[in-house]
């Protein structure tokens, strides 16, 4: 879903809820790798680092696990950087390496079954929790709740129901307006004998709209064509919007829909590990392919893009559906990545509710015990994660939700843009003085897409792999560094800016702050400074 055009209210005219109004055509496609002083954009100085500090230095390969919705392992810009389990085969049906995962040549898919069937859509965790608890609270009132603990649980359930109803109303309203706009646009362009890629604003001006809605549709289309860079891109965004809200109603918020039977596991058994299939691409690999490209798209060829890290192997773990991931799968995905040699794990997913945090916490602790650094996206809800947690996160809790510890080898990443203006902090990015560690480029990010294509996306999902790529680069050129040392270097080498940003508060109002007010490090990651500090760190370790 394109976050720059999240919602049109077509019934009463155009009201963009989220929107980037500036023209970004002047921003280089690879801006996230560029340098502010040299190139005028707030990238992380990767190209400058390779051209100077790392020139002629040797590196060792590092495995980075991409826990996501699927990766196109045959992409022209990824096929040479994909991890391959040489001990196993893709198609002989035998577990050659005896690890319990048959034919896991490129990784593993925890949301499929042995017959090759895959989960594509799933509920939000909110929907699953309401479905599970509804029988328990049927007929219950505040008067029938006895203990304080029961009262807290009951009130939490009522709050979930309230949130669910709000989300369902928003989804229905969004679907209605997106579909209405798309239908009117479809009817209008029938009279234009051109491919969508060739339609211009002049073509729209030549039309004779039938009624007020078609007039509004033309006005919206003309405005958005300019922002999107053409009718085809605008129409694709429109279609994605209709699909986005339609999927919310049909799957994410549909309490009668539960696809877990496809997997065929005992979902309540969190210790169950060996289920799924080797299809790491799945039915929709856009998100994971885009993430993988940011981390490691082949830097040695002359096609496509250049990833952040130049000596990395991408281990693919599919566990994120169109909907919320499940905690059992997340925990198993982390363990699988660790067991197969990953030193950095990228997790560009998250949700507002948790089902089995203990299981995920234990997997995170396992990863840290094996010297693995975990990188997680902060989330795209413009929220303060200190007040509204985004799961999974670095805070370990007990059965009552009290924090009992912190995962030190964990980095949570918010998103920034290319300029020192209102796009410095991406308006969708979550933040948090104690819960968000760093910021990284997450706007207008061009990267790999399925079928050897390339696409621009935005989100903290794009910012996290920038940091994962940086961490992998550091561990590749400085293999002496531990996960904790790598994190420390990244945190202490950020670019700190005096420029202020605007955040959205819980009551919907706005506040102007510095990045140091909404993150632990107070800045944007910088590869050049990180390598300088790594050199200093290694020198001190040798003494």
C-alpha cells in the first residue's frame, strides 16, 4: 500500500489524510546510499565509505536473514547474493542435512504446508484475540467480573472490541471511497483510446464528465498524476488502495476467516518447530524482495540498484502474510535463522497486539546467546512506541506485562527522508525516546521487486534493512566485532541534526521536537562515521 496516498474521501471530495506534496523527482534513486555533504541528500554515506575508507580492504561473507513475506530468489539483482544451503536440495523430497526441514535450499516458509499450499492472507492479531476471547466474555458484564485481575482482562477485551469496530468502520469507508473513485476513473478512461501509461492530463481535460462525481474524479486524477509522475502510477496506487481496504474487510478484520488450517500445525503448541515448506517466495514476494534488495542487491553488476552491504548472503524466511504475523512463526523464524548461521536478522514487520510474547522473547534471547544482532522496523502508525508498543520489541516481560529486561543486541529503526524539511521525519514513522534506537532512510526507496523489476516503496520496513545492511557491512569488514559492539558503533556514529521535526501526539495534536527527543541515539545512521569508529574500536581492542 502506498502510504503517500492512504485515503481519498471520494464521496465528499478529496481529503488526503497522508500525503507528501513535494516533488521528489529530483531525489536520486539511490539516495539512501549517498552523502549529505557530497550529494545533498540525507543518505547514510555508503558510496563514500566504499570509495575511501573500505577501498582495498578485505571482507568476509555475512549471512543476513530476511524474515518477511517472501523473496524472489531468482531476481536478476539478488540471485548471486542469496544464501544457499549446499547440504540440501530443492526438489528431491529428502532431508539431506537432517535438520528437520526438507529441501530448505534457500531458507524456509513457516506459513505453508508440505503439499506446497501457502497462507497468503491472515487476520490482524486484534481479530484473532477477539475471536478467541469472545466465548469467554459472552454474557459477561462489569457486575459479574469478580477479581481485579479478571476486571483488568475484561476491560482490555472491551477496549479491543472498541478498537476493532473503529478499524472495521474505517476499512468499510475507505473501501467504499476507493472503489467508487476507481469505478468512475475506469468509466472515464474508456473513452480514451490509449494505454494507461500514455494518458495525460490533457486527455482528461478533453472528457465530458457525466455528473459531479466524475468531475471530482477528474480533478483528483489530474492532481495525483502530477504527484505520482504519470497516470499509470496514479492508477496503480488507486488499485492498491482499493485492494488494501478490501483485504482488510475480507481477511484482516473478518472474524470468520482463519487460514491456519492450511499450515496444519498444532498452533497452540509453541514448541513445535518442524512445519511449513521450502517455498520462500510464496504468492506475494514484493515486500520481502524489496527489503532484501536494500540490504544486499548485487553491487558488482551494472544493473538495477546497489544494496548497502557488498559481501552478504540473504537467508530467506517466510513468515509474514498479508495481515499480522503469528508469534509462534516469528519465534521459529528467528531460531531457524540463528541455527543456519545468520549474524544479522532483519524484521520489517510488526503489530499492535501480542499473543505469545514469552515464546518470542525466548527466541530473541537464544539469538543473542549466539551473537546475533536483530534489527526491527518501528512501525508506520505515526505513534509513540513508548506509549503504544509495536511488537515484537526489545523489552522482555513477565506474565503480567511488567518489563523484566531488555534485549541489548536489538535495534529498532524509524524512517527519515532525503531533505532537511518536513520530510526529515517521515510522517508515518513511529518514534519513541526509549523504544526507538535510530533513524534511517525510509522514503522514496527504490529497490528490487519480483520478476526482476524495481519499485519505489516507503516505510520503516525500508529503513530497517538500511540498518541491517550497515550492520552486516561492519561485521563483514570487522569480523572481530560482536553483535553488541556492532550495535554500539551504529548508535554512537549517527548524524545528529539541529533541525526539528513534527510528531503526532496521542490526542491528534502536533509537537515540534528534535530527533534526540524521540529516539535513544538522536540521529540518522551513518556508514562513514561508523567505519571510522569501527577502526578506532578495533585499534583499542588490540592494545
